[in-house]
C-alpha cells in the first residue's frame, strides 16, 4: 500500500508513540521452514508528548531516536518501510463488478471520493484487489481502498528523510500485522477466522481475517497510555510511577489492592470496546460468524496473564503473536531471551521488514 520502490533489503521501522522499533531481515538462502533471519534489531523509548494523537509534534526527538537506533545497533541499510495508523487513515472494503483496468481505475476514484470523509485532494489513495472470498458466489471484485491524509504522510515521511534514510514504502499498521501473521502462522491464517489486536500506547489496531482474507479493520483510541494516565489519577501517583506499576515494577507506598482495582477497570473498558468491534463483525452480516483465534500484540499485551483475560472474556483461544516464530537468528550474536522480551513489541516492524522481500 502506498508503496514506491525497490524489491529487497528493507528495515521495518515502527514509529510508535511510546517507542520506535527497527528490524532488518535477510531472506534465507537455503530452503527451510525459516524463511528469514534477523540481521539487525533495535528499539528506543521516546519521551512522552513527542507523538500526540498520532501526530509527530517533536520531530527532532524522533529523528534523533531513529539515528540512535541505527547507530547503536549498527544498521547500515538505509532503506526503510514505515507505517501509519489512526483516524487519518481510512481503509474500506468495496465490491465492484469485474471490469477492465481503465474502468476500474475510474471507479476506484469515484468510490474513494464517496467513501472517504476527507476532501479527495487532501488524501493519497491506493488500493489492492483481494482474492475472491470462498463464500462469495458473485463474480465481483473485492477491493481494499486505502486513503491516507497527505499531511499525515508528510508528517511521518519527513522524520525519515531528516534521519537520512530512504523511505521505500509506507504501509498501514494493520497490513503489517497481517504480514507478520502470514509468515509465522500461515497454517492458522489460511484455515481460520482470526483477530489480531495490537495494543500500543495510544492506538489499538484490530484486524479480523477470514481464511487469509481481511474483513474488518479498526484503529481504536485505546492503549497503555490511557491505562497509565487513569492509574496515576486513581492512585494519586506520578505518570512515571503508574507506568512502572503497569509494567509490574513495585511502586512504594500504596496498597496493591488499589492498583489491581484500577487496572481491572481499565482492562474491562478495553475489553468492552474490543467486544463492540467483534460484534460489529460477528453480527453485522447475514451469516453467523465467529472469531476462532485471537493474536495479541503491542506493549500492553505484555500485561501479566493477558491472553487468559481474553480467553475468559471471548471464550476464544488467545496467544501473543510471536513475529519471530519462523525467523531465525545467529545465536552467537543474539540472546534468545531478548527475542522473547521483544516479540510483543515487534509485530508491526517485522511485518514491515518482510513486506518486499517475500515477492
Ligand atoms: N511489560 C509491560 N507490561 C504492561 N504494559 C507494558 C509493558 N511494556 C510496555 N507496556 C505498555 O505498552 C505501551 C507501549 O506499547 P507499544 O510499544 O506497542 O506502543 P507504541 O507502538 O509505541 O504506541 P502506539 O502504536 O500506540 O503509538 C505503553 O503504554 C507501555 O506502558
Ligand atoms: Mg504501535
């Protein structure tokens, strides 16, 4: 989506509002189950308020952090793929009758003008034709329309250019996550209806995929930042202390029952919003549909016991999406424990890094 460029050797760069992650993968030469090998990896936290509501406010801080990640982890490849999300990015699934390419291009522009809540001139539009759904009897083309506001694209591209990197592709988070699932869990992806829920600091991406075909996308304004903010108010502690408490680091001078109560309320609110999104999918169409498996990703999914919280709520098998499941690494260079720690954070970045290599 919104891509322009070369075929090989990308660094997936996930510019999040809590941390920036970068990963470079090498395709494996020998045929084996592991298609990729991690070449380089790194991440850094960024100061709070650097990115607010999906807009990079302090671009100098982001540029410095990107440079630092590349320098400290000796990433010499300058070709990067980044992603954007949130309400300046609209993804719509439309259905059009079969037609020739020229007519299709015209129809897509027409659809874009009528489906996007922003002036057409202010957006960049791209599309992808989906493979036919196994359920559809009609000969229609299912098309994913992606429109991103030009100011959002400029806001994110600028930091890449200022960090002296080559922007080779711009993707949306949900597609990067789908890529990560595809290379690591293809057997499940192609057989089942799955949901990926990526819970970051400010945004929770939800994507529902039916036998490999994406059906629903949502970017919810939810995440760890709101947990921390509410906990700091509920417990009358600083934001930084609340952040520690969220990560399970003991904070002195307040009873743990209070912490647990605050955390529980936040989790319940999050689950309710996700339930609404699920219901929209499951009840929204004629056929009865059911999500059969949930994959969690994002920093907040590291909350202790979180997969079982989802299993209990949705009565659906839930696990953390491990974006390195079928990716190998040199044991001399990296520590396996390190990858376990990073797995939840690297869904988007890994999906971005595999984007072009697999073609
Ligand atoms: N071990 C942990 N336990 C609980 N929460 C955690 C843990 N580690 C990180 N978090 C929370 O996860 C969030 C960061 O997740 P992530 O790195 O996925 O976000 P991001 O990609 O930077 O943000 P966004 O995509 O929303 O802009 C923060 O709110 C942080 O407090
Ligand atoms: Mg994120």
